[in-house]
């Protein structure tokens, strides 16, 4: 049986499956997910070689962490077999990147996840805080959490790519182990590509999330809260229709596109059912054996050309 590829995550020594399990859907953010579906999805993911699970206290107002923790506990997964990341600083009631809040946050997360430590603790969506606070207060607090053994590695996440260079140029070398970028490495937007040499030079591991552009590149389309412009939504709808007409699946080619770049250690896809897990793992395996459908990719790229790298504002004005 073909095996899902594992890739080194920066200098962490962690080996993560190239396809990671994004657990935000387990917080019901893309629609309700039953416990049975969540459990079956996590079980199948593990069986098919996915070892990386990402969550946050923000997803579903702590529901995602609780559901993921319950699933991993019920399945009695050996701790050393999985890589679990969660986040701090973003909550249902707003942002708080203070040392006091993030220090309390990790204990709350560990209790919900039923774990003694997480492998990665990220500052979540740092463009909504002061980046200087992230450098001078939050990252030092996370170093203490790391020293206490509650997190093995530290990361930062967010949408605008400039936040990563701002922080990495100012934080002490080695204090940030990984970055998590989202919606910047899919067929409609591959802006992350330009940043990869810089991230490599800093020895920082790269996690890319949302290859399906948070639902834009799926048959079901995006959730109501999706921030894309109507122009981008409509171009993505056109790709869905094009693929359907040809008897192809937009999500499959979109995921395969994101998986092709090996400088990106792992691609996080939000999954809420065993069917999605099965389809996504099959897409990854097919990519390794057969490569991507180049003709279809070029057709989809041509449809998306007018909106290529179009993104949306996120966060507060820094300065
Ligand atoms: P995504 O692009 O992975 O899309 C998820 C949507 O696609 C969900 O509705 C899911 O049910 C659906 N889907 C998955 N597989 C499918 C398939 N085969 N066919 C049809 N539909 C399918 O977006 P996402 O969930 O936002 O991102 C993935 C994960 O990355 C998140 O769960 C989260 O863990 C992480 N993430 C982090 C940040 C951050 O830190 N700021 C931001 C975005 C995402």
C-alpha cells in the first residue's frame, strides 16, 4: 500500500505527514459535525498515515480543541505517534497576546486536548495584535512555556505575509520554529512562494493551510463568513463548474497543487468526515504516483488568472 509522504518540519526534527488534519471544521465552523463523524474522520486519518493535527481555542469557541482531544483520547493514540498544534492569543471574545493570557491559555488548551504538552504552540493571527508586543512579550512568554515542557516548538500564524518577516527579523534567532500561512498557496494565490527562500534562510519550518481557499475551491462553495470579494468568489465558482462539466473534482486538483511544493512541509486541510479524509489522502497518493493533471491545472489557472493573488484585508494597521 502506498504511504503518505512525511516531510521534515524546518529544524524541529518533527516529521509531519505532507497532508495535515485541520481541525477547525470540528468546531462546526463550516457546518455542524456529529461526534461520530469527527471520531470516524480522525480514526481514518490516523489509519491512512496522517500524523499532524492542528486546532485552536478560537475554532468554535474551544469546541474544536475539545472534540479533537476527545477523539484522540477515545482512540488511545500513542502520544509520540502524533504531532499536535494549537494556538493562543485569539479567542471567541477577541485577541489577547499578553504574557498573562497566553500563559493561562496553554493550560486551558492542554486540559481540553487531554494532553500534557503540544508539539507546536502558535500565536494565532498576529496581525490583529501589535507585532512589537508579539516580539517583546508574547514570544518570550512562549519560550517560558516551552521551557516548562508544555509546548515543544513555537510558531506564528496569520494572513498578510509581511507579518512573518517583521517578527522573524526582530525575534531572537531560534525563538520561532515554524510559521503557519494560510490562503497563500493554492491555485488562486501562491504568494507564499516568494517568501520560501527567506524562511529557509531563517531555518523556520513552513506550514501552509487552506489549500481549498477555505471552501472557495470546493463543490459546496465557501461558508457565509468567507471574506473573499464577490469577484474572487465568482471566479472560483466558475472553476468548480468547469471541473464538474469535465467530470473532475476541483478540490482534488487544488489540494494536489498545494502538495507539489516540497519546501512546504505540510498542507493543512480542514476535514469533517471520513469521506473527505479518504478523498484527500487518495489525492495525495495519486499525486505521488501519477503526478498532477496538467491540462486541467492549466484550464483552472486560466479561469483564475484575472483574480490571481487577490486577497483580503486582515488585521490592524501596524505602526
Ligand atoms: P480549507 O481550504 O482546508 O477548506 C476547508 C473546507 O473544505 C471545509 O468546508 C471542508 O469540509 C472542505 N473540504 C475538505 N476536503 C474536501 C474535499 N475532499 N472535497 C470537498 N470539500 C472538502 O480551509 P481551512 O479548514 O480553513 O484550513 C485548513 C486548516 O488550516 C484549518 O482547519 C486550521 O487548522 C488551519 N488554518 C489556520 C489558520 C490560522 O492559523 N490563522 C487559518 C486558516 C486555516
